[in-house]
C-alpha cells in the first residue's frame, strides 16, 4: 500500500472543503511556507475539464483591496493602504 503524496493530500483536502494555506498546513502536516508551492503544482496538474482550481483572492482587512498580482501567494502588505492585515486566500477544487 502506497501513501499519497503531499500534493495528492492537498488536492483531496481541497476537493472536500475550501481551505486557506494555514488550514492545509495543519491538515496535511507541512509548513505553510511550502503549501503555496504545492498549490501552484496542484493547480497546473488539473486538466480543467473535469475539475477546476478556484481561488478567492487574499483581501486587505483595512481597505478591502483584493486585486493582488498573484492570488496563489501570501502578500505581506496591501499595495493600496500598506496595511499588513491581509486575509488569506481560500482555495478549492470543484
């Protein structure tokens, strides 16, 4: 019996429920800093016909800005108001 890879476990978690990188880190047992690299790979590996990788982008808690250049990333601060309070992006596979 073979164990699923980290990326397979992340994909399975996202098929079950939407999650942030922090959620996935605790569920799958990998550091949050590596989750984003795994997410990029998971997004590329889906065929786009049967399943889609969906992202609710990060959002500034202060001004509501959500047009970040790379939604599969955790920005350190808002480019609009420079506030560091950023809600994490939420990921899902449907």
